[in-house]
C-alpha cells in the first residue's frame, strides 16, 4: 500500500517567486523564510517521496467567481502554470498521477465528498511556489508526481474547518489504501494570518499564528472546532487558507514527529510560516523552532 511519509505546510505569497527570480533569497528580508526550507530539503533528500498531494487554493487562474467548486481534485496527466499577472516567471509543468487521482475521487465520492474532478487544470502560485521552495534545483523536471486538490478559500460560502479536516481524513485513508508502493508527501499551502482587502487590509495576528503552529501538531481539534467566521476574525479574510493546513493534518496519523517549524513575520502581507511533520512516530530530536520578526 502507498505510504504517507509526512506533511509540509507553507505560506505561498507571489513575491516568493519574484525574490527567487531576482536572486534576493539571501537578503535580510527573505533569508529567514528561505532558510526555513533547509530542514525540509534535508528531509526530502532522506525520504525521497514519489508523489505530492498538494492542498491549496486557486486564486482565479483556473477557477473564477463564475464557477467555483468547493473542492476540486486534479485528475490530469500534466498541470501547467500560467501568467497570473504578479510578474513571477511561469514555472515548468508538473506531471500528474491520474491513477491516484481517480482512487482519491472514488474514495471521496464514496464518503460523500462530491468533488469536481479536473482533467484539465492550471495551477497557480499557491501550488507552484511551494513546489519551487521544496525543489529549488528541479529545473524543468520536478522530482515528484503531483495530485492537486483545490479548496475554495475565495468565494463564500467556504467549507468549514471541520469539513476540511474530514476531507483530509478521507484523503489520508485513501492514500493508505492505494495499491502501490509509492511514498506520498501531503503538502498544504496558504496562510497564516493575512487580510488583503477591506478595512482590516494588512491585518496579521502573530499570536494566533503561533497558536496554529502548535495546534496543528499537537491539538488540531482546537482549530477544527472553530467556525469559518471565527477563523476570519482571528486570521483575517485570507487567513482562511489555514483550511489547507487543517486538511493536511487530517490526512496524517495522530502520532507525528515534528521536524521543524519557522515563523517569520511579515512575509509580504502574511504571517509567514513553514511546518514539517514526519509520520514516523518517534521524533529523532527536538523540533527545530525558529522565529523572526522583521519590523516594517
Ligand atoms: C499575498 C498572500 C496570498 O495568500 C496570496 O495568495 C497573494 C498575495 C500577500 O501577502 O501578498
Ligand atoms: Fe493566497
């Protein structure tokens, strides 16, 4: 059976792509965020996953307000990126794993998740930049196949934290029941707290972000119990991207090893966070926890 080797969660602001393109990753502003991926690279070198199931939210590249699925599952052989207008280079296409996609589709529909299945799907910065952060030297051949899962975080009504947790539960069970010896990493992208519009534009809640970084590891129930409105109140209207983290955690077993977490604020308009969990039950060492605050 396929094996989930771990879970990675990261923020996904478009300016990560510009920082890479402009060779600014070592500047004081960006270095702490990019350094958060050093333990991730070590872990990826050791675990060598074959497939990434990526929980993210599309921001208008593939779905727009006229057609907005609550949950959309990629079932394509390849996924292209395209220009979103942020000024970031378009990244090479990703190879899909349709056999796992359809296995997930069967399991999800069987468990009453009526997902949209997408045999054509463009993937935006929320998908591509975390992949580039994980595999900075990939060139045009990514070392993993991918299954994208988009969770609507854009147009209300949004799925609740509890619904996203259950989605993760079903994805996790389905991966573990897939007849394959593939190693799968579950990736979540988005958050943490941020609000890009309205009277609270620029809102970041570092205390809540720190709470989330602990809760995701040790007591996800305290996030799963929140309503969507409570997440928005605490994390901002785009902080609902936290739903992807909740779904990722739901796909993992209860017992996980906390490999690393980094919190760096601000990264563009967000509380920038990176968290790595391994499914081996015993941590080999205390987790590496790093925190930075850059004053505006
Ligand atoms: C920013 C954050 C996002 O989640 C996003 O999708 C786009 C921009 C930002 O902070 O700039
Ligand atoms: Fe976003």
